[in-house]
C-alpha cells in the first residue's frame, strides 16, 4: 500500500460533515471555519450524490476535482472562450483571499 492509499479520504466523509448542517435544520450561522467547511461539504455531498460519486470507492479528491471542472464548464457557458476560465480563476483568487482572512480571524478569536 502506498502513501496515496493510506491518506485517501473517501467521498462518504462529506456525508458526515454535511450532517452537521442538516442536524441544525439546514440553516448556517457561521461561528467559525468549521461551519464554513461543513457548508461546503453539504454542496459537495449533493454533487457527489447526483453524479454517482457517493460511495467509499470514490475519493474526496475525485469529487472536488470533478466539481471544479464542472464549475469551469459552467463559467464557459456564461462567458464563452477564455473569459470563462479567466473569471473562474479570478473567483478562485478571491476565494483564497477570503480563506486567508477567515483563517486569520479564527486565529485571533481562539487566541484570546
């Protein structure tokens, strides 16, 4: 067994995280990054279920990469050609900025 197989996260792990949101009635009041991750798990779990990637034989890596690829297709539908990919990349860059800010904020909240 290689390192990739040992570190493989099954797609069904999304179901467990998604259940945290569903147990609260589906409404999310962000208390921190765990809530943000759980909300993302809800969306990815729904995608996994609808695309047939919702079992232990599929990895979270597969679900995530297929979802992002489909997001690129969606962007291309609205902005044909290279503009669609450019808008996707701009959104990804903005998402990274939000991620970093939210991580910094969570660090500040937990340290005091």
